[in-house]
């Protein structure tokens, strides 16, 4: 199996280069040459598989011979030490809870898998790897935990000052060892731009073997497919169409779902639900793509992305045909006021507590179903991307009751934050990298 760039300029590469380099030199994103559908027998026997067994079959079908089968099995088994339960909320509406990993965020799936996959390749080469990651919230903590003390890998995390929650910040600034954090005086898009510029700096790349842990990395997308199959596996009535709403920022999560659909997973419709950073919903309405700079700060900070990286993967999947995209994806955007309104309503009516991102997903799902008269006719699923305690102040204030903080997260409160300070200037960032690590 080879992997090509969405820009179709850089040469095709093998899995190791696609994972370890992260981004082609033409600034596209890597995609598999072929997306092979899973056999009918897989879906016929899916109820009898464990999560890890199912995930391995999906990964092996996608990656084919690009990695040793037994090595891939060990990576999947080691990474999936937690579940993605489908929690009924009301009627045929259920929440796919993706916050049962070590940092209580959906990005644990990607980070745990990616760390083990990269660790496998680094072990083979013994060449030191430097992982750069920009975070608007949960990515940094998940990557920090996933890569913590992995031999021969150094992780540098950039996050926007004052734009992540206190507990999110503690998750990425308190581990030490091979994890370094930089607090950036700017937005998430500024952080992401610094990382992207680093990948395209020839001098820096001659000195450091750089890779990304953001959703531009193929190694993040692969494990994000797994929980869509897990959701389907848990459906009681698989004869009803499966409609999935994904809270969307960089659009890696929904892209993984789209690849899962190409592999045969019967998802009838995706809904991309965004906050005030509504670049994609506007694209579907107008056919014009206009990134926002700077991105707009909201309560759902992990989705404060003004120029979604994975937009080009979606365009590539559909060969730029917007009508085909519209057939598979609908999109809505919501204000902070609407987000809090939904948080409160769902708690009051059903006793279910959500984080702001999850509330946006629920609202998007219900708007689509009501608009199209599909209530009680489908399996409606919305994704919970983070535990509500990670946004405890706004959640408690909105629903009027206390939210229990899991013990591991509560323990971070008393830990000391250790982070460098960085202005939005690439040369300063470059000097930091060279000065500290070379």
C-alpha cells in the first residue's frame, strides 16, 4: 500500500514515511491509494468481535501489507485499553461517549495508537523523532499522555494562551520528561501556522526529523475510524438508518468517519456541527471556501478553528464534487448562547450532562432530524468528544449542579504548570527548537 498527497505533486510514499513525515512537501495531506471495502462476512460477524479485534480487522483492511500484521495487532491491542460506549439519551437518540480514555477526550484514540505506531518505526530506525503539535484544547493532553516516555521521541506542544481550560492546560504542561509545552501569545490558528511553517522549513528539517500529531497525520485518522464501527456494533436495531453528528473543528474526526463509510460502514448521513467558526457550513451553502483569521473564541474551544486542515481530504475524497459532499454531509453552526441553551435543556429533560462540544453535536443531530421529519425513524448518534468535567465552570454554571471530576483529572489541580512562552514569530520558534534539542 502506498500513500499519495492530496495535492498530487509529491511522490507516493510508504506507511512509515507517511506517518513519520506527517505532511508531504507539496503541503497536501496523505491518503491511502486504495480504500478497500470490508467483506460482508465482517459485518455479519461483527457482534461477536471484541473492540480490539474489530479495530484490527478495520486497520488491516485499510493498511494491507504496509505494516507487519502481528506488529499492527499489538499496536491496536495496546492502544485500545478503553471503550467507546453508546449511551442512550432518549428514544432512538444515543451518545457515543469517546471520553473514557486516559485524558477523557476522543483524541486519546488517535494519540494512543499514533504513539505506538511511531514508536514501532522509531525502534526500527533508532533515529530521534520530534513531534510538533498545535492544540486548541484536548489534542495536547492526549498527545502528551500517549507519547509520555516513549523512547527516542520528543514532543513539543503549542497552545494558545488563555484559550484552553485550566484542566486542559494542566494535562499538557505537567508531565515533563520528553513532553515540552509552549504557551503561544495568539490563537490556535497561529499555533497551527507555526507548526506547518516548521514542516516546510528546509534548514530545520535537515537538523530535526519532524512529525505532526495533529489531525493532518494519517496516524490520527486510522484509529478514529474504529469507534464509528463500535457505534454500529452496539446498535440494537441495525435495520434503521444510522445518522451521525460530529462536533467539528479541524474535521479530522468526520473525515475518519467518511473513510469508514467508504469501507462499507452503513452510515446514511453525517452532520458536521460547528460553533461560530462556520467555514464548512458556509462552504456547503455557497460553494465558496473562506477561512476565518483569526478564529473566533468560543466555549467549545477545541473547535475554534478558522481554517480546517482536513478540508482538503474531504475535497479529495469527493473529487471536489460539492453535490456528492452534500449528499453525505449536512452542516450547522451554533452560537455560544445556543450551546448553553442545549446543555441546560438536555440536562433538565433527560438528566444527561454534556460538554459544550457535545451539546453542539446533539443540537445539530436534532435539527437535522426535525428538519427532515426523521425523528424515531433512525438511529440518531451524536459524538461526545470530552468529559464535561474538563469544562466544569461553564457546565456547572449552566446546569446549576455540581459535576464530578474523575480522580485522575482532579489530581492535576495541585500540579505545577511548566511551559515556555512564545510570541507568534516563526524565527523565535525555530531558535527555541534548535537551541533546546540540537
